[in-house]
C-alpha cells in the first residue's frame, strides 16, 4: 500500500508517495542495526569488566563544550555511577531497540548519550574527519526511530500500545513507539 504525504515545508506545498511496506521494513532495519550497535557496545564493556570511564569523563572531556558538565563525573561516587550507568544504559537501550520495547524512550536516551560522545570525541579529535561522524549519524537515526514509531513494526510496542493499562494512561504513548 502507498500513502500520499501532503504537507507544507518552509512555506511550500510538498507532496510525495511513500510505500508503507518498504517504510516498515526500513524502520525495522534501522531499529535492529542501531539496537545491536548499542547492545554490543554495552556487552563489550561488561565482558571487559571493570569498565572505567575516567579517561573519557576526566581527561578527554576537559576543554570541550560539554566538559564542565561531564568532568563532574570524573571521580568519587559520580564516577562509580558513570562506570555502571554507561554499560547498563547501553545494554538497556540496545535491548529496547532490538525488541521494540519502549522504543521512543530508548531512542531518546540513546541520542542523549550520543550527544556527549559526539562532542567529546569530535572536539578532542579536532573534528579530524569532519563534523559528520558516526555519533552524529547515530543521533539522526535515533531521532528517526523515535519520530516514526519504529517500535510498532514487529516490536513489543505494537502489543503494549493496545493494553488496557496504556489505554487508561494515554501519556505512556509518548514512550512507546
């Protein structure tokens, strides 16, 4: 089935056809690829335990635009929190995306995490490969996953959205996608 999109963009009428079947396959593909990317990153950190983020939040972040925020996490209790939160977060985000469960929430936190990686890796590397990096592409794809409701394509979110609990609490739909 094909849908005809008609909208306005920058004051101009825009119309184009979208194949719903191919869009669904593409959303599923993006969700699985990015989900595996983050799940794998988190599992790698667990397999090489103990994970130590001090080099990143302490040294690499200094002098970057996000440095004042990130360097607060470079020692003590906040570093311990970071050492646990990063791998656990990556695994949970990855699982959420792969399974299509709470997809918008997972994509939001994945994008949030990628913003820090983007600025710290980019600024410390002097943007040696340009400003378009893997982290920026991750942010863009995670935004598309969240915006287009990719969790409803062969995901747990397709089941969750029709539960009586979600019907009684419609604001939960913001997390399901």
